[in-house]
C-alpha cells in the first residue's frame, strides 16, 4: 500500500505526541467547564437509570402476569415504561444541550489558539509551508477535534451505564454475570489491537485532506495564469491525481475503522450465545424464573453495546487525537525569529546599522555573507542589483521577518532583537512588490494602516498622495469596492492605495519594494509624487526598479552576491563607469525618457485645465 501514501510527507514542524500528553492538553480545554460537565454527568447517570428501568418493569410484569393475569398489572407496566421513556428523553435532551455547549466552547477556544499562533509566525513560516495546508489545520482539523469531545462525553455515558447494568445483572444471577465479565477482556484486546493502525490511517487521511486544500487554494489563486496559458486540463489532471489518492487513503481508513465493530460484534455474538445457553439451563433447572432469564438477556443486550463502545474507544478516539496532534504541532512550532527582550524607545529616529550581519534562508547557503551598512535617520537609500543580489533580504531583516545568523542589527543603537516587535512595527511602513488589498472599500484598505483613524484622517492621507488626483479615477471615490485582492483596481491604483495606507500610519522607517509591473506614464508620475511625499523626513530603504526613484535617493547601494560593491549618488556612480553604469545603460536609461515624457504630458494637461478654468 506504499503507493497510497506517495507524496504525503510530514511538515517540518510536525511531531508525534504520546496519548498521555495529548489527553493532558485536551483536559486543559475542558477544565473551565467543570460545572457544566458535572451536570452532563448527572444527566447521563439519570438517563442510564431511566433506560435500564424499562426492562426491569417488563421483567417483573411478566412474572406478575404469570401469577395473576389482570389488566391492572398490564396498565401499570405500560404507564411505568412510558414514564421512564419520557424521563430518559428529557434527561438526554438536557445532556445533549449542554454537551453541544461544551463542544462549541472547546472547539472555539482551540481554533482561537491555533489561529493566534498561526498569524504570529514569522514570514519565513509562510514561505516554507503551503497556505492551503495551514488553512486545513485551522479549519478542518479543529472541527474534527470535536470528535474527541463527543467521544469523551459518550464514554462517560457508557461507563455509567456499564456500572449500573453490572450491578443490576449481578443482583439477578451472580454466576452468569461473572461468565459475562470473563469474556469482556476479549473485546478490549481486539479494540486495542486496532489502536495503532487507526492512528496511522487517520493521520494520513488528515495529510491528504490538507494536500487537497492546498491544491484547490493554489488553483483558484492562479486561475488567471492557468486560463491565459490554457492549462485548465493540466490543473484538473493534478487535482484528479490528488483526489484519487485521497480516495485510496479514505478507503483504507474506512476499511480499518469499519472493521472494528464487525470483529467485536462477532466476539460479542459468541459471548451472547454462551450466555443464552447457560441461562436456558438455569431457567430449566429452576434456579431462575423465565422473567429473570428474559431480564438478564435484556440486560446483556444493553450491557454489551456500551461495553463495545468502551473497548473500541481508543481506536475511534485516534481520529480526534490525530486531528488534535496536527493542531498542537502548529501551536507548538518554535518561532525562528526570537526576541530576547521587549524594550521600547521614546521615539524612533530611523538610524539603521548592520554590523557584520550574516544571513541565509538555509543554514548552509548565505545570502548576506557579512554585511556592514549604516543608514542615517531620514536618509533615502536605494538598493540596486541583479536578482539574488540580497536586496530583498536586507529589507526583510529590517522588517524583522527573518532571523539572521551572525552579527548585529541595530535600530537607533539598540539591538533589534531587544525591541518589542509589535511596538517596533508600528513605526515601520512597508509597501511590497505586489500590494495586497483586502476585499473592502478603498477607505477601509487605507485605514488598515492605522485602525481607529477617522474618515477625515483617511481622506487627508489619500489626498496627500499626488494631490489626490488619482481619486477622481475611482468610480465611487474612497467608497469604491476594491474586489478580491484588489481585482477591481489597476496595478497602479493598488500601489497608490498602498502608499496612502503607509502615509496614514506615518512610520519612521519606510521600506519599498517597487513593483515591476508596467503602469501607464500618468500613474507612474502619480506614484512618484506619492513616494516623494512618504520618503520626506523618513528613513527609506527602496528596492529600486524605477530610475526616478534611484536618482532621487540620497545614496545608491549597488549589490552583488550579498555584498555592497559600489555606493554613492547617481552622478558619482555614472562617472565611475562601474557596475551601476552598466545596469543604468541596460535597464534604466529608457525609463528616464518615459518619465520625462510623462511629466511633460502631465504638465500640458494641467495647463489645459488651468486655461479652461480661467476661460470659464
């Protein structure tokens, strides 16, 4: 069956917990509900008593009718059975009501814990692990964890029922009760034999579910690319392969879990046959009446089912434990970015210093071999170089998204590892290469930079980006719905929204990874105006793709293989005729002409608009 599990690798943070450890943590989630669980236990006991009372009444009625066949006895029997049945229904209703509340609260708390843990992981975590698989643990596995709760409550009910039935059966015929108990270990041994197998097949079922979720998430996210290259069939083929794998894993799990009760049913059937034979002999010899024989066999029927449930508990329980194991593994994952203190400063001036910093995404491959760099407060530094030169790595380290291996990174003279992260990032503004917008209005997306900001503050930030001219192109202004991931806006408009969001936050340190997507000349000019507004009086690190941004920088750092090979102003570096001059001649010269042309057209349009207003 090796082919069934092909490709179902574990995640790097996965771990295996012993049953005792898992149960201990699960109990902690139940602890706040002790009072409710006591009530549930009482209802379980009363329900069990009411459930076992019916056969007792019927048994006694059989003996009484045999001695004195009157309608009165029959009426009492019917009334007694009805009242016990109604009581059992009432007790069970209360039990189910409060059990559902416990179930909901426990799953709610677990999902909150795993979600909080997930969003607090550093960026490297999301770079390494599939989004779909993470979502599967937060949603599917936490929901499947509820089976642990349900089985635990059912186990309580079954234990109470077995105890009551054992006492009752022992009072009818001690010898037959001992014979019945002597066969119980067989059922327990069979159930425990399935325990390890059940955990393995269930764990693999969880993994293949996460793999399917990941494939679906990736397919939907990349549907535009798939359609543009007409690769829908290829996407379907990949999904079909994983789906068939899920079918095979599910079939194996279903066969394993479905075999437990038939095997146990076979053993219980043999046990009941032995008890019927022994009971018949006792009834024939006169040591027990026919009613007692009926009562005992009724009791055996009631006894054996909860006994099978208790015996098979650990095998069924593995489904919930496997889900809990995956959830706890995500919660317990050790973060790579670790703060050694939680200091704050009165304010952030924006001085940044790399002192012989070594960094690599993998331990054996250094992206920044030994970086030494000082950035002054309110200085704009542009990073240029070929792909893989280390530009983005510098920005990620300043953002504290990744952990560096050696050296020191100082912010205003303080080790960045000693600064309280939430506080530090309030003073940090980032515009990534692909600005992300939430499915909401433009106003709410800008407000995301400073939750609690008033509408007036949001409007002011938007109008300070290129004079607010870009707002006129939005159908409903700031109330325009941006769509999923900003699909209703152009690439340039998304960038302008992202810039307004950062401006509203008013950070001391600004990091910009300029988008490579081409925009029209007018939007180019608007974006540049917005950048000039944001970078004014702030420390700015710009991973530059536009010549206009580079030329306006206070200092340009030219990088190759994680090292700074040239630095200076645009004119200085051009005059040195080195690597920067080569990059300029290859990539940037045509942008200069486009930008100048865009500015000229923008000025002409402004002149036309001015003449029109004056003429009116």
